C-alpha cells in the first residue's frame, strides 16, 4: 500500500500528529520551528508556542492543550492561543524534549535527547497531573514513540538507536518488565501508534515507510511513503480509520526528497483509538 500526499510540504521537521475534535481534526508539530500546525478542511494554521522546540502535544481534559517545549512543558487553556504558563524540568541546554504522550490515567510521559544525539543523555519522565515529574528511564538516547494497548495492559516504547520497539507491562500505573517487541531491519523506529485491534504502527526514519505489526509482533502491513524520513503516525478522521503520517526535511538540501515535510495519509483497514488527553 502507498500513502497519498495529503498536504504537500508544510513543515521542516513534522512530528507528533494528533487527531482531536478539540481543535477540529489533525494537529502536528513543526518541532524545531516551535510551532503547532493544524490541518483542517478550512486550511492550514501555524501557531508558535514561544519556544525554539515544540516536541509533542496533547489535548487537556479541561480544555486547551499541553505542549512539550525545549526543556519542559507549557500549557494553554485555549486550543488556538499560545501557552500562558510553563514548567522547566531541567537546565542543561544540550538536552531537549523529543516525543511523548499521555497514559490512561491522564499523566504525561515525556522523552528527551541530546541535541548532538550523544548516547544515554536523554531520559523518559512521567509528569503527574499536579505537574510534578519523576524519571522513569534515566539513560536513553533518542526517546521516541510511546503508546498503550487497547486494554491498557501493555505500553510500547521506542529508543531509536536500539533499532527496536520495546514493550512493558503496565501494572498499577507503572511500566515494568521491559522486553523487545520487534526488531526493525529497515530504517530506524521513530513515532508509533496503536490501533483498536491491538496492532502497532511504527514510522521508519530513513525507511520511507510505516510498518504495521500484529499484537504478537508479526509484520502484517507495509505502507510506503514517498519521503525517506518518516517520523510519526496517528489514526484519525471521523471513523479513526485514516492513518496520518508525518515526515521531515531535517538535514536535507532544498532539492532533495521534495515531498519531505508533507503529511501523508492511508487507509490500512483498521481503526485507531481516541487520543489520551492530559489531565493536568
């Protein structure tokens, strides 16, 4: 299956797509531009979050959104206005936020990485609804996709340089018993999402594809993407059956990989799960 180019080039480093009726459809980040990019039938809107980095975002239970900024998180009470308050989680200027997402309890998992990608400089933190944070994984390299199984018993996680998607048991709100779920032999695992049938969909940086794996770890579907640096994916649309796929121009010359920076879309025959919001 080949994905269709939905938007043409609209970002430099497109990441973190989220479908939510809260903002009228699809929203993603242009990470190193510090922007949220909303894609609806009415057009495309860019919103600066006031930081050089907008790493990932989620709707909030009480309205508005939370966005991971360079060294912390920022919150807005309105989906279409910049954040009004922020929390810094560390001071090291060489480390920045990367991917993350909410858990079934409404807490926020936030991953980081070194700007120079030095191994072990990143971490995975858990941010509670009162905005306090603790470190879950203290030494990761490029903390990337994280998502939960439909029954909430499993959590899938990517530290990109490992070349794997790992899986944890999710017990009493904690992540335990980390183990490999799948090894990636084409490109590098980046963002991921989980469908309602328990299948796991993984974006492949330098792989020009999204791979769909069954709940038992078998490769079940390959969606070809006409851009090399595929960053993340999410299910959306009124029936949650369209897979939206983000791509990046990071490190590319102007004429190289012309469709990179576009959002792509495919209908792989399964439906996704509603986004988990942040309760803080």
